[in-house]
């Protein structure tokens, strides 16, 4: 079974989905966090035809003593990638369980500006009590309470992105005015644990609203542009996608992949890493095997979801196989589509640029000047 072409996303944080992936990576562990490495992976993903790359993040280190113990913030890495890529979308994971939504919205709006409209936001979820201590805030306990924080954070972000109308910046040399203040708006948000007055300190993003991505449950589905769904098998993914389809414009399946390479079968590579650490079940569909088999699986998913986010076992080993054998086969069969130059992430995903909620029919200062 196959349907419309898939959009392909790739998680590129660290060295891969396995916690011990760095042991098989094609670089020295001393260079785990270099900007050059991240840029190289993003460039490879862009050249391969991925629509989107994502960057995992959180308040706590991603691993234990034997694995990765630190990383540069996802937004900072995404900003660097925005300057080193030109087509692929870039979506950092940013939790708002404890972070200030006003600052998060400003960072993400800035990212959309410097990427010329290629930015997204994967809404994260801080579950560990240690994360609260890192922020100096009381713990938010329970999935329901964290989901409320996520909903409030997304609502604040969306309102602040609209708090500047598209033509608020007038740059009038004659009158020495940069802004038409009538085109800036207070958001006046009051949530369960904070309030935000606004307006934003950054002009409206090029996309109007960044693409908001997240897991239904961790974030209410009606706050999302793209829902990430998982499950142990195709039937579970199909059911999860159907459950949220009416509430969200796009649905992506989460798929972990371990592929056969020229050096070793996928099962042997997984077993090699298992000697150092288990590959824990993250609730995603997991595929282990040949590139042909993965292409067939993604072909089946094309009739179920709008896209997939791939989590490679080891980036340095899976990405070349995906680039040479999987994506070309999918594109040839019209089961996947490559992103186009000079297009926004919303355009790549088939999402319209939303109207500004505060926009009025009153002529702006710029328009009045043009009339005169």
C-alpha cells in the first residue's frame, strides 16, 4: 500500500539513536560537540534530500559517565546550521516545562529569520526532577501537569509571533520611525502558572508561525502542526495516526533504523553496541535490516502518515546508506519528495502561512505614506 509522497526528517543530535553510538562513529570522541561535525551531518542530510533535521536537547546531559555527557544547546546549534545550509528545515527540541516561554519564542523567531523561514520547533518535555533543580524551579509533577505547561508555552509562543503584524517595521528615514506601533499588540496571556503581557521583542517570523512539532499527549494535539506518533509495529502506528488525524494538519511516524552496511549486517552492529549499553525502547517503530526492506516499510507508511522522522542507530553508518540506497529508491517510486530551494518549511510540508490574529483593516503608516 502506498499514498502521497512522504516528507523525511532526520534526528541528528549526537552520534545516533543508540546511547553507545559514539563507539562506532567515524570521528574521535574528543570532537563530539564540534560545530564542524554538526554542520557536516546537516549538509549530508540536506544533500540526501531530507526535508527536516531535528536536534534533541534538554536541561540535563544526554548520557552517563561512559557516554555523551554534554552538548551545546539545540537552539544555538540550529542557529549555526541555519547559516551553513540553504534548503533543509531545522527544528531544535526546546522544552517549555521550566523555560520562560517569552524567551523561547524570541529565540525561535530569530531562528526563523536567520534561516529565511526554515525553522521548526519540536516541543520537548522535561520529566526528570533534576531538570527542575537545574532551572531553580519547583518540579512539575505528572504527565498531565507537564502537558498543561507545554500547551501554555505553545499558546504564548504563537501569540507572541503574531504580536507584530507583518508590516509593523516601516523603517521610515523621513520620520525617523522604525516601527508603526499601532501594528504591535499586547498578548495579555494568563496561564496556570504565569502571565505574559508582550508584545514580542522580535518581528513576526517569515513563516508567520513556525512549524510546531510534538508528541500528542506530551503536547495537546490541537496545538501542533505536526504530530509525532510511534508504536511497536505498523498496525500500532496506523492506529496512533488515525487517532490524531482530525486534530492536527500533519502526522509523522517515529522510526528507529539499523541498516545493513558493506562492513556488517545490522543485527551484528546492534549486538556490538549492546555489549556497552542497551538500546532502550523509546516507543518508536524500529526497523533492523536491509535498505530494500526499509524502503518497503516506508512505502507502506506512505499510505498512513505524511512523513517520517528517522532515528539512525549510528549516524555515520546509517546516513550514507539512507543517502545512496533508500531515499533515491523512494523518490524514484514517488514515495518521497525532496525539498525545493527558496521555500519555507511550511511550504515543504504543505502548510499555509497563517493570517495574523491581531491584523486589522486599518491602514498602516507605510500604507498611508504610499497613499499620500
